[in-house]
């Protein structure tokens, strides 16, 4: 799997870009703030319908695009070569009247929802900020799981879309009830619960399976990266599984990390979710929001019983993330039969020689890998000779 051609219009710094991308290793060289990261962001956005850097889609529209017309827009298009032939993905983000945003997605010229993008283009992204995946808020770890799973499972992508839409409606209903000081419409709430529960259970089951599989793949990689001195464990903390109640952040040194996956069936988890919503109803009315569900899940990185998010050094956290991302590459291949496109945004800058070599060994196995750097000489002569080198200056690529 690889991106054969990339076209950008009014995206970030790029007023217009038409770029053919070869297979193998591609090195994108340039100073900071010239557009290197935006190339990777565009490919990631075409794969997942979400940006890894923008809090809102409107931020990716080129500054000054308003001069081109009354409704500024960003248009991204990629041509993919996969095992089953050539395919195209197009994504249009446009501001309309009243600054309302409209996002349109087409796959092979056919309109589709964001959830329908699952599997067309699969990517694994490395960035310098990935270390925050270990020590940052739970939302970062949920986003990592969501981004990984929507690329390999359309069932998950559709369940996540359904859950997020229903959750927004449910929260709005609870918030209005709180502000008005009266109970919400019970019939509407019951309908929303019956939409929320099956989607939430599907999300939880997929996340549980993904964490278990990533854990098995990441452990040997981590032992190699740590010279056999440390043992990484990835642990999923579901929000409504009675077998594993939510864990508070006050982790203790020496905590036993060997939490077994839930053995509850789908029907049992469905009933557990329903009961949890009933039990928290009074709190939800007081706070005006949904307090139960996978939007409050967490996952933790453990090292020999120690929570790396609480007690790990920066080096330990970086090693844990690297092992997990390398495991994700293998996991995507295991799920789909194809290696993903590898996107590395200055990912080699903070790695020592051993970790750099481990990462580059995966680069060699991918059909396409794109690396950004401010210093091409830091990559080494051998790597440069293997690569196609692109230069970026102020949104111009050659």
C-alpha cells in the first residue's frame, strides 16, 4: 500500500501542490514552518478524516484563502496503489455562510461518510510529541486507539461515529434539563440510551482486543529496545466493565500490572452498561453530561509493575511509545495483510542509535515510508542513498 499521487489546494501553506510519490523511502527536507509536517498531516487526514494537529478542521484551510472567493476551502486528493488496484480519496473542507463548516469525502468519486474511509488508506504516524501518549490525559490514548482501529475495522468506525453523535445528543438533553431545573424527557433519553449502549459495547470490545494484541506484539520489541532489562505491559481500563471497574490515577509503585481481559460476553457488557447508566442518572442530571461509557476509558503503559505515565523517565516513556508504534505496524499487517504507509515527522531526532536502527528496520519493510527532517545529513549516508529526497520551502516542493 502506498500513496502514488498527492494533490493539495489551500491546505495549510500550500496554495496548490501536485506531487508524485514513489514507493520506498522518501525524505522530506526543509527548515521548520516550511510545510514538511503538513504533507504528513494531509496524508493522515485522508486516511482517518481527522487531523493529528488541528483542534478544528477550519484550521487547515490556508490563511488568506478568503481572497480566492466568498467560501474558502481546502481540497485534498490522493491516488492510492493497493493490492487490489488504484483508488482515489478526496476530502473537501469548506466554510460556508456564517462560518459553518462543511466536510465532504469521496472514495473513487463516490460520496461517503468519514466512517466509510476505514481501510482505504492505512498509516502509522510517529511525531516528537508521541511521548505524551504515555503521560498525557486519557483522551490522547483514546484518540490513539480510535485512529488505529478505524483504519482496520469499518464496524468500529461506524460504531464510533454512531456513539459520538448519540453522545452529543444525550449530553445536550442532560444539559438542557440541568439548566431548566427539571427532569429530561424520559422517552427521548430511553431512545438515546438504546442507541448509545450497543455502539459503546462494540467500541469497548474492539479496544480490549486491540490492546491485548498490541501488548503481545509490543512486549518483545520493548525488551529488545531496553536490552532485555524492562518488561512493557499495555493495560486497558474500560469504564463500565464490572469485572474491571475504572482505576483512579493514583497509581502506586509496584502495582500488579497483570490485569486479565474481561471475560464478559457482549450481552453481559450490554447489561452492565445499561445498569451503569441507571446508577449514575442522578449524577448525570446534576452535572448535565454523560458520565458512563467508552468516552471515559483509559489505557496505561506499565513497566515491571510501574506506571510509566506517573513514574517513568522521559527515556522510558519514549521507548514504550516506540515499541507500541512499531507493534502497531505489525498489528495493521496482521489485521489486513498489508503494511501501512509509515509517516515519521522528525521521529529520529530524539532516538539513540539502537532505537533508530530498530525503527529503520521497519522502514525497510514498508512499501512506502515518508520521513521529515531539518537536517538531511543527520540521517546518514546509507539512508540518504536509499531515499528519494524532496525539498520544501514556503509551501513549494521539488
